[in-house]
């Protein structure tokens, strides 16, 4: 099967049935070569409906989840985006194609360096890649129009909301296995937030994610 046929099948068999129907997002999936961001040993799984190991106990999210996240954020060319968890750099590329500026932070320097090379190779220059612990946000570059967490968190730290601009949107997967919810937080005016539960799923936890208080007896 050709790459283009595999990409077409991914869109028709994974995206559309999972309500990824926005024409801009579907076109984006055709433009950004997912296979270029997958580790070489998993090249044959580039379009498969599964998480792909990246090393360091991290994964590349499934294609349909990446697309659903992008669709939910309704990105604009004026948006400044914070991505927490650069990983393979593929989600970074998708964000950068639709937004004005992307700040992407990962705690694994190897991921940051590899993503930088891949993004440069594909002519994507509106991304600032940084290495560090952004489990409670990245205040040094705040505020942001959009914040995306690519790992789950047991609870969403208040610091994330404080780093959103009025009118901003935040995507996070909140909860603990087996019950996690994809959550969209939006800010209409300063310090006023609306939370929408989108769907249930389970993905790996963000490194150093804040933990809820545990009662001990």
C-alpha cells in the first residue's frame, strides 16, 4: 500500500468515524507527513490507530486523538500556543501550521533536539522549543491563547488557567486510569472559566504532574 493510500485510509477510517470532520483539520493531516515524525523502527505503524513508543516511557498519541485535539481548539493565525510535551514533534507541527506561534516544552532534551531537526527540515519556523519541567505551565512565556497538554493529569493545576489570555482555550486529559476525560477549558473574561467534558479516554500521565492529596489513616 502506498503512503498516500495509507494516509487516505487513516482519515476515512479513523478520523471521520470519530467526528473529526473539520475540512481545515482534514486538509492539515494530508499536508503534514506523519510518517516523518514516527521513530524509524515503527515506520510501518505511522498511520495505525494506536500509540507509538518514543522511548523514555513516552508515546506518540493515536492519530485520531491528535486530530480531535486540534479540531477542538479552533486555532487561529493570531494564536500563541503552549504545548506541554513535545514528544515526536508531530503535534507541534500541526499546531504551528494553524497558529501564529507555538512554544513547545519537553522535559526530555533528546525529544526537543529531534523535534527541532524535523521541524526545520519541513520548513516550520514559528516554533520555540524549550527543555524543562512544564507540568504546571510555562510562565516565562505566558500568557497564551491556547494551552495543550499531551499527557494526562490527575488534576488540573490552577496555574494553567492563570496563564491563559481572556478568550483562550486549554485542552487537557484529566483524571486517573481507568477514568479520564478530555476537557476543554475556555476563558471568556479574566478569571472566568468554562469547562466542557468532551469524551472519555486513557493516555499516559504527564511527567511530574501534580498529584491530588491522599488521605492516610
